[in-house]
C-alpha cells in the first residue's frame, strides 16, 4: 500500500443488462436498474437507475430512456459511459470530500469478444477510472457463492442474468469449459409479452411483463406453494378498449418453457465437454445457480430432474456476481491470474 493509497477509491462493478451493482469497502453502495433517461435536446442525463426505470415507456419526445447494455454487452457506448459516471457519482455523494482516482474491477460475460471487452474498458476509463481490471462473470459468481476456485476439484456455476446465461466448470483457478448463451431474464420478459399478445390479445409493456415474471414466473407447471394469479390490465389489440385478465403461474411456465429448454441444452453441452474427473466432482457437489434468473420458481427442481444432478441456489443470487467481483478487487494480488 502506498503513501497516497487513500487517494484511490476501489470499486467493483457488476455491469449487468438488467441491474448495475457497485461494491465499495465490501458494501453494496449502488444497486440500480441499468437504465438512463437522456434529454434529447441537450444529450445530458436526466435520471439514472430506478428513477429512469419509472420513466421507461412513459416519456414524451424530449426525453428518451435507454438501456445501454443488451445481451450482457454495451450496445450504446455514450449512454453506458453517462450511466457509469452517474452511478459512480452516487458513491461520491455519500463520501463528499474530494474525488479520488478510481480503480475498478468490472465483470464481463465469458463469451465476450475483444471488441466488446474494449468497449467496457473504454466506457470505464471515460467515466473516470484510472485502472480498469476485468473478471469473467462465472468466475466472479463462483467467488461470490463462496467456492474455493483454486482447489483441484470441479465446480459448476450457472449464472442466469438479464442478458446472458453463463455456464462454466471451474477448477484450479481457471475456467475448464464454458458456454455463454444469450438467453436469460430479458428473453423471459419478451416471451411473456409475446404470449400475452397472442394468447390474450393484450398489449403489455416491458415493465408490466417484468412484473408478471416476478409475481407469477415459474419453470414448472406444478408448484408446491403456488403464487396467486396476477391481474394484468391493458388495451385489447383489436378494439383498443381496456381489459383485465388474471394470469396464472401455469401459463407463464408454459410460455417460458422454450427458453428454459435452451438453457438446459447448454448446461448439457458443458457437461459433455467436462473431463470425467471434474464431472465426478460436479455430480458429488451439485450445480450452483446464481443471478436473478435463479429466483424463478421451480427452476432448481426442473434442472435437477433434467440432469440428474443436485442444483443449489446460492445465498442472495442477485448479488453473487457483484460480491465475487468485490472479493477479486480486495485480493487483487492473490487473484491476479483471474483478472485481465
């Protein structure tokens, strides 16, 4: 630690498609939706995070809301930079003394191309970071779950985020085999929107579809403790007159089936590519689920029945990747081999 180490602010960022989580001094200091509202005339940000999410789908021509990340990677470079800068300001406003230089660890999908990695690095640097390090998302998830990533045994992590599902087998501090597929929480939301349109002739926005997913989302058509039906209100597609329809968890299980089947197939592919000794470790220890998608009712049971391997949901799966990124930041010298 140098004499002026107190002038450096260390932050770990889980830059997610759905939510951005920032950890500073081992605490979650920012946990906001990855969305920004921008003034069309000036190009300046009006709101970020939850305030911008409340505007989403309700704006007039002078304001546009942007989700800068799609499928786990930056789709709008300028909006991403403004959003990261705004979220870092949220930390500074909590420690209002001076603006120290920033050292950042950002997690990235394991399927990212060099161009996508460069975009994240550039966005972080433009937002004020002096040093930027990267860590693969499944590795961060494994650290956040509390697995010993350096042990000579196999651990399988499935991180279902907003834009990507990361599946990886980890051993001896490295990723042995992995797949990153662009089927995740956003696709579940799209499936629900499409289902409501085709099945009920009801137009629903992204926010309403997200609410349906949280209230009655399920991976199984039979649950031991089923949620109550969710009442959806909106315009009829044909008549444009208002209607309200109760939606059950069985309906949502049916409409999400196609996307979940793709995730099951990707897990099976990773298991096929896993060396036999590591496969035996996974069979003994089970598969670990992280990310917001892990909260989908019955998903753990469905995956366990499909692959005949125990499936465990990590404690606080929403923050597992962010916590792991924070651990990597705190032990940056120890985990140098994990960081790009």
